[in-house]
C-alpha cells in the first residue's frame, strides 16, 4: 500500500517550458487535491477533484490545468512555466471530506 | 468564511520541555479538527484528529482536545524530543465542503 505517490520528485524548467506533474493514490479515495507550498504562505489549493469526472478551481488556479484521469490518478499541468511557479507541489487524497493523505511533494524550480 | 489561526513560530524548546501550540478556529458549522505534521523534505501527515466537541485526539505523545466553547484545538506534548522538530499544521473540515481549511503552520525547533 504505497498511499499517495508523486512524480517527479525534483524538476528544473526554463521559463515557457511545459510539464505535467503526476499523482496516484491506491486508497480508493474519491477526492484528490493539488496544493502549492511557498515559504511564509502556508498551503494554497490550486485545483481539486471531488470525485472521478469532476474538477474545480481552488485558491490559485491561474497558469495550471488538471486532469482526473481515473479514480486513482490526478495530474497537474503547467502549460508555460513562469518563475512565480517555483514552489513545492503536493498532491493529496481524501475519503469523503475527512482527513487528507499527502504525497511526498515535487520540488519545482523555474529559471 | 471558515478560518484557522495558529500561533506564529518558530517555537524553540529544549529537549524534554513541555509543548503547547495554540490553534483557534472560526467555522459556520461543527467541523472536524486535525493536526498534521510535516518533517523536513516530506509531505504532511496526519498526527491526530477529533470529530466532535470534547473529543481528545492523541498520537505519539501528542494530544489535543476539541473545545467548542473556546473554538480551540491546542496541541500539547509533555516532553518533546529533537525528533519532534517539524512544522505543525492545524486544520478543519466541514461536512458541507470538500475543501479543508489549513492554518499557516507553526515551526517547532527542539534543541538537545
């Protein structure tokens, strides 16, 4: 039982490049989330998926897109990376509005 | 809207000292309350939770009691260790929302 897995662990992009962050969970959770964590800013919700087939914007969705590929997988795409998107990205999953389970994070640097 | 307020850090303690990290909340209903811990370089992990008033959550020597009258969920540990050095997040979840509300996090540094 791996819980929530994220790939890659580290990534360096140049401004304007695109990439997709992958997330998968094996706990049969309905809800999945993408957060970013910046120093002094706490956790900020980018997008979430309450259930398979639905996605909704969070607090800071600009510059990102998501896909809920199936019940297990929820990906985050940066179409044209900007230095302001340098951050640590966490995926999380939850069963019906209870506690969240987090992945280990992706550390992204945009130069 | 709903909110969670935590004491600002860092909190710096010597090993075996008593720990309190304050957390108060504002919510329109009756939330479930959580404490998460984030060790350096890792994701958040659930430390303990309480789902109704007067419930006490506990884990790894940490405790927190859901106080509805003071809208608080303070985290306590009787004797901290260097290995407890981490960032602690208080959070709430309401039944009518898929989105939990997190506090800003409190950094704890424990010196030997």
